C-alpha cells in the first residue's frame, strides 16, 4: 500500500473524457453518442426529465433518494474545453497508462466532461480588494469590454483534473447549466482558473467560473440550499444501513443530462487517508468529472474517472 506522499501504486483504466477529432465541434457530439461502443443504446441511462421512483431499487421508502438525485441534477453541468494544454503529460502519474488528450496537446481541440456546482460567491467593488486577483468579472464578455462588470459571482465547479488540466484549459472552458434535453436554452458560465491538488494522482480539481448574470447566480444559490439540506438528512438516515447505492448524473458524450444507478462493489484504501471506489453505475466518455454519489456518505470527495478492463467504473481518489 502506498503512503500518502507516495501514490506510485496508483492504478488506472480508461479516462472518460469525450475527445473530439480535429475540426469537430459540439454539433458532432451526437455522432459520438450514436456510435458509442461501450454502452450501445445507453439502456442503463435515464434522461433526467424522465426520472421516476421506479428507476431506483426497492427498499427506499418515500421520495428522499429521488429528491436528492433531482437536486444533484440541478447542480450538474456539462463542461466543454476548447483547448488542450501543451503541458498535459504523456502518462497518468505513477503509471505507463496514456493520459487523455495527450495527442492533441497545444491544439484548439474540443473535449467534454461533467462537473457539479459546489459554491457560489458574490464579489463587488466595495469588498476588500487585497486578496483578489480579479477585481472585475473575468468572463469573456467583460474581458473584452471597456466597462467590465464590477459585480460578479464566482461559481466553483468540482470536476476531474483530466477534464480541465490547467489554467490554459480553464480559460478556454465553459459550463453549460441545466442542459436537461436538446430543447434546453443554452445558459453558460465561463472558466478562468482551476484549483487542483498538488498530488496529480488524485485527479480532482475545482474549476472557477465567472458570471455577472444575477438571475443565473441567484438560481444556482437557490438550488444549492435544497441539495445540501436533503443530502445531509439522507446521510444521517442511511449511514448506518450499509447501503451501497451509487448514483451518477452526467453528460455522456457531451450531450444532455442522464442519470445512472448502480452500487459500489469495492473501496480501495490508498495510503493513509485516500480511498477509491469501483462501482457498477454506468458511465460513458463525457461522464468524467461527475460526482459519485454514495448513499449514506459525506461530501463530494470522489468524482468519476473511467472504467477498468473488468467493465466496472472507478472514481478519483478521495478522503472518505
């Protein structure tokens, strides 16, 4: 077993970021969806607008598991990155497994993943400026304006490091909100920096996004409150039952939001503090970075990474 400071025994499988060929853009994502070889037909995915109680196993009285899934879905975003960092490594740290998007490094090449809104913070001109790098809204519109907004919101989105590798990718990224079906209006917030763990093997990061749209910011804040409340009550209710229900809300192939339900089968301890889960919950390219919701457990410590050769999905490292 590796120690916390040495995660050289970290093992991986595939990484489920949706890579697009050179010259492809978002209109080509449906082609990747239709041609999916991992989950043809996507029978184990449920469009979020069609989700009902019947999609969950029996033994969970009431609507609480359904309610927390819907609340999680409200906060789940599709991440699109239009540049591949020239600094992406050739191999996953500590392994000889290829790192995703290495072959397109330095190119204006699209890849997509999934994230989840964790926090919304308002900034104004009147606030203490000493700790701030950005004193006006750093979204693309304001970045090219002579009168950038002095009131803006930072939206913290948790995802995988292999989805948004560094700041060069963050500055070319966007998060589409409430992309529940193909008729959903396009509402986006824009990345400007990424905060990642100094231990690259963990494969988690926070994408910092900006918006000066007060309606978008308020709606996200309103959606965080019920999710946090429901999640806390469910954790207390189920933590002693030993349930292994595992839910993922993601954007397979960069397309509209889907829900998949399964259970975790193994919790691997790595070092003194880290764990990684494997689970039966379906995922596809584009699901990378999605929150791995384990019933009865704590906060969003683990995000989806990919699939092992066994077919089981696996998570990032986390502390729970």
